[in-house]
C-alpha cells in the first residue's frame, strides 16, 4: 500500500499550534470529525493551491476569487 503525500500546509492557525505544519487530506478530515482543529484554521494544498478552512465543526472550501481562463473555440 502506497503512502499518501502530506501536501496540505496550515496556512493560518488562530491558535498558532499547527502553523506551517504539513498534513495529509485523510488526517485533516479525520481530525475535523474528531474536533481537533481550532475554528478558523486554513489549509492549502501545495500542488493545486486549493484551500479549505475549518469553521463551526466543518471543513469548507475557500473561494479564492480567481477567474478561470477564457477558452476560445
């Protein structure tokens, strides 16, 4: 069984406990179910730059406001 890359970095942590630490998505999701994360913690997926935050006991995607490039036919 292959190892999953720890490529989600804590970008912002109100408690400053996990700042700049790396986690796998599996660990982030399980810890969210367990209520480990402080409210407002933000994770960023390093390869894709996607972000999510933990708010009121749930992980939520963060909308960056970046527009998709226009594709011409």
